[in-house]
């Protein structure tokens, strides 16, 4: 894939004309400081003459979101809600998300604003529901084009199907295996994907553009896009074959210097890496304990080391919502934002551009997360798009595959749905080899809950293929491997040590495997070795255990290198087929599956 040459220059020209006429609304919450700027109140007018000549200061609206993951329709269950803190300290949940509503909110926000940019922080596609994933996420790219997205960074999920497929999403063309889905050839993204720190191992150059420049009436803002350096650890080996992923800070600083040399002093970094705010409420005051104290995680170190030449950081990956100020290397506060995931929020930031210096006046930056509520009119063009793709998906997606008696959630250290999926993989493993002892499932591979209420016309409690696909969209195979008991214990300890020490990844376990997770301890000690039992018996370090995992874990993914060291591999069907077979065999309309109790892991806080 060329690093810079666009495949559709005619569309790029149309896009340039479009963003020159963008209009957007202003957010006035979350300012870094309350300092007033001369002329800022009437930016765009000459205060001395009253004419409409550019003043010194020009407010530029930056609308941003991240981690959409192809959620064109409103997400189900907790994935489609946000938590809002109330003035009295209580919280309430609000239904949110769906591109029909996201489009309306963004378009309303742009009204009356002549300077507006819409940017994203990666993972626009990948791990998508059936309506998008079945068609290799072409529907999501079409929706983002209609949303007038200007630019996005790549995320780790943009590499789920490899660099060539990412290039096709950027440049267009029919899928090399599945062909065209409609009478018209897929045109690709109208917006640039930025991949500054993703290099072709042979050429040592970025596989896509490293940065992009927005210009209007003398105002220039540069955007640098990176994904997390650890992408190879959380994507299948095939997806990142031939690629190298470089340090986020070094890459951003390198291209910030390049933009500065080209006369661009206003710079925004789009970073697909994130943090963990102290509260799950989207409107939490991240700076209330003091600048930067309200958030932890990888983005904090990144923000503290990215050059002061960068004026704001739009982030993602952790699916959390925050608007925080974190000090840059010069000690000055800088806005760092994330809009949760699945299109439930968007961030509205005001960047005040100083025409005299060409830079952003940091003390005037204001930002807030806004809820994509479902009480606004649906955008008709998005309704039409969803209808088109749902019609194509319906013959496959509407097929019932099981029945449940209540919501089966995917949240928590151990989730009911995690237990169900692990049991399904154990059952599939025993079809392949009756000696299979247990199954382990990575929590990040469970993308949504199963909800009891009918989503369409299938009836309450019915699980359709589309709903199953939304839960497990990766098409990983179920693999069997032999491990010693010592390796199994080590794998469980890797949940809370090594790459997973700061942000534990707790594997979901099949029936019969039990242990205690003591969160009062640190590192690997948080998994209490003596408590690990299979069917009531302690794990024997010298014995051999037959373990079912998905192919991602079997390759050592998600920071579990020990799971990549198994022997006597057997590859079964894909994980969705395993889930479908389990639901079909163990449920009926008269006897639905009840939500598992999620009591296999004892958590000590």
C-alpha cells in the first residue's frame, strides 16, 4: 500500500470542498483555564471595523469519537448505555448509541460553526456486529463517509484482517474472496486512515499516511495518527504479518517536528491507546483531585512525554470516557480525551487558534463528552443504509440458534456469558477429544451481552445468529493443546502479571475449574496457587491437561505467552459455531438456558 497516494483523487477533491463549508456547535465545559483571550469573543470579525475579516483568534471545533467497532445499530444491553453522575452524587444510566442518532447529534453540533473538524481515535471497524462484520465492514466505512468523518488513526482492530484488507477499506475495491456485495463497487473511505507508527518491515515506511493537514482561511491544524505499540500482542499473527509497530511517543514527536518544519504549529495527536479514569461516569470531573490525578494507565505516560508541540490528544482503546488535563513535558496542562466506545458519546472540543502565532492557545481549550441520546430524530440516510445492509444480512442473521431465560451479561471479572462461552468451547473440545479437561476464553473476545428482550421480531429469549455473531465476531477456531499443570498455573498467573500486571485480563473458565483471585496482593501472587482446582482436585504441576482455547489465545495473544507453548494441537470449528452448537443442543423454547452464576472465580478485594 502506498504511504501517501490517494486511490480516489476525485473523491478527495469533493471532500476538500465539503470541509471548507463545515458547520458545527460549540462546547464550553472542561476548559483547561478560564483565561480570556483578546478578540476571542468575536473571532472571525474585525473588532476595529466591525467587518468580517479574520480576527487574531479563531475557535475551531473538534468533534471526536473512538472505538465504534461497526456498531451501526444501537448496541444491546450495557454496551448501549452510559452512566451519568447527578448533582446529588447519585448516578443514572442513559441509553445511547446507534449511527442514526450519532449522525443527528454531530450534524446538530456543527450548526452555526464555520470551522469544524471531525476526527476519530481508531477501531472504527473490527469486532463488529453482523450487519457490518458479515460484509468485511464496508457498511461502516459507508456510514463514516456519510458522517463526514475527516480523519482517523488506525486501531489494533483495523488489522484483524491484515494490512491488505485495511488498504482496501482505505482505497476501495471489491473483496478479493467474497467479491462485491451490491451492484456498485465499494469506493473506500473518503477520509484518511493515519498509521504513523505502523511500518512495512521491508520498506521501513508507514503503510498509510502518518499525518494529515486541515486548512481553512489561513487556519492550519495537523493530525498525527498512531495505534498502540503493543498491537501485535492483541491481534492474530496473520493480521500483523510483515508489519512493525513503533513507540507511540517517539513517532508522534518525530512527525510533530516534521509538521513544525512545514509551518504547522497547531497539532492534534490521534492515539489508539487509553487510560482508566477513577469513575465510570462519562461526565466525571477528571481533574477534580488535581490535574491528571483522575486517570491511570498507558495514556498517562504517553501524554507526559509527547512533545509540547502537540496541543491535544484524542485517545481510545480502553473504551472509557474521560476529559482530562495531563501536564506535558514542559509542565503545562494539555487536554486528553476519550469518548467511550460504540458511538455512545462524542467529544466536543474547542481549539482556539492564534492567527498571529499559528498555534493553539492552550489556556482557552475547552472540552466535554456529549451523550448520543436516542431522543433525537434518526438520520434518514443512516436509516436507509442500515436497512439496505440488514436486508442483505437477514437470511443469515435472523436464524434462531438458541433460547435464554434472561439477560446473560458480559461484564465483571467473571461474567455469566464468559462462563457460557467457556462451557461451549469445552463441549466442542470434547467432541474433538473426549479427554479435554477445561476451556479458557479471553474476555476481550466477548463483544456484547445476550439480551432476553426481542431485538427485532424473533421473540423474547430467542438468540439469533446475528446476536451470536455480535458476541463472537472474530472467527477464531477452537484449538486443543496439551499443557502441564505447571504451565496451566503459569498461564493463570499471566492474567495479572507481565503485560497484564497493570490492567488484568481475567480469563473466563469452564465448569469445574475454580480458584481464588486475591486483588489485595500484587503481581502474579494475586492468583492464589493453592486454590487452583479442577473438579475439586488441586492442579498437579507434573500432570498433563488437555485445554481448549480459541486460536488467538493458542498463539499466545493477549499477553499469555504460555498458552502459545502447548503441544499436540488439534484445530476445531470456529468459536461461533461452537457457541451455536452448544445453545442449540442445550436449550429450547420450552427449556431455555438460564444465565450462569459466574461463581467459579472467588474474588477477594
